């Protein structure tokens, strides 16, 4: 009786190279490489502006310049600041939070495809790559948050116990962004052209997230369809931005937050984080091939 190659491999304990491990095994492997993820993210953060004279200062200057441009266009020219108390803190907080969300999703599209040499040369959980991009951006966000606090104090905001709510908001937002980055990493690994479309998608998402204008004021208009109002209220970026504004800005009315806002924020984090991780894991053995 002839023995097949598959039977010979099974008899000698051989397995397929690069085969997808079980989900628990994949989680254990990823946890075992947590130091690599952190070190890789830190190295990328330091290398981002290594050739610029201002270096890491650009991590802070970039969102501030964006806020200045948005304030001129939306706050002054388009009068979006009318009826919005503490508009400058309102705008700056929105820009800093959105910069993290948008950058995480955009960077996720290139996390695998942009590191094909590493993917093909070494065996490791590929989820390390999109997660490391989010860790890198989260490190930058923490630096920016320190500057944001100083700016809020300069604009007359007073420290309050509600400021402690910024911590769980950051955590939920990081989980949500990690899940989105993994989804986009899988899509981008097979369709690199997606990275060219993302700036347009993200720009549309940003404008609908209330970064520069108040969603509450827009929702007072009777000509908006009900589904549009619901979508704006449940928009995950808007939810996290609103939570951060509620935590840090004195004039932001907590009654303006959507109902069950914390449940919505936790739900988005779990849906994106867990769902995105499983979605990425299912294609583990396909990355770097073809």
C-alpha cells in the first residue's frame, strides 16, 4: 500500500509551513511578542521625523497647524463657532482625537503590504504589524494629550474630576482603532490601491464626525432625515470625540451626549477590536503570498 505525502507528514509530526494557528494559539503568540510590538512602534515613532530639524516636535505641531487652518475656515469664515461655547478648546480637542483615529485607519491599509520583506522573511503573528502602527500613533497621542491639557488650561479650562474620564475614553478608542487597522491591513494586503482611496474616505468621515462643527446644532434642523440623525449620533469617531470633550471642556454640556453613550463607545470598541482581530486572523496564512 502506497503511503501518501500527507500521511508521511502526519506520521513524523510535520505541519504546513505558515499554516494558520488556532485562535487561542495565535493570541498566545501575539502576547509573547508584545515586546517586539512596543519596540517596533517606538522605533518607527522616532524615525518618522528623524530627518526634520524639529524632529519629534512635528508630532505636536501638525495637529496644531490643522486646528489653526480649521479655525480660520470653519470658525471665522463659515461661522461654525457661533453657538458653540469654548469653541477653540472644542476644536483643538476634536482635531487631536480625530488625528489619532484617521491616522490609525490610514496606516493600517499599508501595515502588511508595506512590510512584505519582513512578512516573507520571518515567521511571527502578522497582527503585530497593524497593532504596532496603532501603538506608535497612541504613543504620539499621549504626547499630544499632554500638550492639549496645557492648551486647555491656557484657554481657561479648569481641572475637574471629569478629566479622569479621558483615560477610559483613550483606552476604548485605542481598541477601536486597533480593530479598524487590522481590518484595513487585511484589505490593503490584497488590494494596495485601497490606500489611494482612503484619504477621500477619511475626509468624508471627518466632516461627518463633528470635528470642526457641532453635531447638536446640525441635528436641530428639521429637514434632516431620521436615519441621518441616527447615523451622526452613532458615528464612532463622533462618540469618542464627544466623550473626550465632555471629559475636558467646561462648557460642553453632558446632556448633549447621545443616550447610552458609554454603552455605544464600549460596543464599537468590542465590535471593531474583537471582530477586526478575528477577521485579520482568518487570513493569516495568506499574507505575503502571491
